[in-house]
C-alpha cells in the first residue's frame, strides 16, 4: 500500500487526489485550495479509504475506526449518512462512482490513486541506503528472533477459539429460549407462581413475564440465526440491542424466585446470581467472536 510504505519514512500530513487535498492535521478537505465544508466523520471515512486505495475497506473496519468499542449507536445509519455527505462534497455518485465504489454487503473502495505528502522530506539515496543497511539484523539475531519479537497485544479476553465462543453464545440463547417457552407453554403455572412469589403484584409480574417471553423469543431466534449464518454485522447489531437485552435478562434473572417453593429458596437465589452474570458473559463471548474475524 502506498500510504503504509511512506509512513515508515515520515508522518503523513496530506493526501492528494484529482484536484482535492485532504489535510490530516487540520481535518480539512480542500479543492483547488478552497476549503470544503465536511464534517469530521465523513472526513475520517475518506482518510480510511485513502490509506488503502483500490482496496476494500469493510464496514466493520470503519466502525472500529469511527466508533469506540463501547459506543451504542446505529452504526449502519451513521456510516450511510457519512458516506452520503462525503459523496456530495466530492461530487461523486453511488451508481456511477468516480472516487468511491460501494462493495455490496462488504464495504467501500477508493478507485483512484492517492499521493502521500509527508511532514518530513525523504532522506537522500545515500542516507536511505545507510539506514537500510544499519537496520539489517545480523545472522545471530535472526536465530534469536523469537526472543526479541514484541508480544502480541493482550485484549484481556479469554483465549478460546472463535468457534468455541460461537457455540457457547448459541447455547446461551437456547437456554433463554427454553425459559420463555416453558413460561408460555404452562402459562397457568406461571400465573400461579407469580402470585405466590409477588403476592399483590402478581398480576403485574405475570404480564411482564408473558410479554418479555414473546419479545425474547424473537430476539433469541434472531441471535441464533445470525450466529449460525456468521452475519458480518452481528457485532454492531448486538451493541445496539445490548441496553434492551440487559433489561430483559435482568427481569429473567429473578425468575427462579417463581419456583422457589419447589427448588428451595437457597437454590433459587444461587440460580438468580448465575443469571445476573449471563449478560456480561454474553458480551464477552460476542467480543471473542468479533476478535476472531
């Protein structure tokens, strides 16, 4: 890649293409020296594409660059809006692209070539040759290369494989499906248990559990099918669903109290504690699934 090659010799200050100039320090786009009105996110999208001209930059890679890991936002809408604004400023078209091509269900590609402008001038040929020769490792160092190789960045996530993470995540969704179907199939028992556990608030508890069972069925089936088909946007969709899923899971975390008269209060409380942990476990599994992409 052009950008990656020149970065090692100096810091990229600007990208030039056609009669446009993207100034990275000022976060500005200019055309023939005239500053164009462009917001930060569309500009960041443009820079990401200019760094890898003629290569596909996936939507997930753009999400990781533009939105932090724990940001809850409608990523698809945000990226689509940024792309519309960027194309409008460039005078480009999605149907007949000159600069930015849409790759269906994958991402985008910059069609032209980008000239890289560095902060520091390139070294003279003699100096560059001296630097290259000085940087060449000796044979003895090559033998011990493993000892000087910097360790990989530790994300803090468990080291289980992506397949294991997908399997555990799917089994978790199936567990919740069983909860919901049990409550709906024997709704008379759920009604009686609600009054026994919550007494005066029994009617409200029954309605809440019945409604969340129906909603939960749809959500869990979606998560299972998306995981099975390895849907590439599942990570961003899950981030959007996380707040609502957390509430749903907390409601069902205290569901064992409904059958405390049959399994014992101690066991019911233990089950509640385990279910309270499940939203956090699911989030970790989702991160492990995305890390392995």
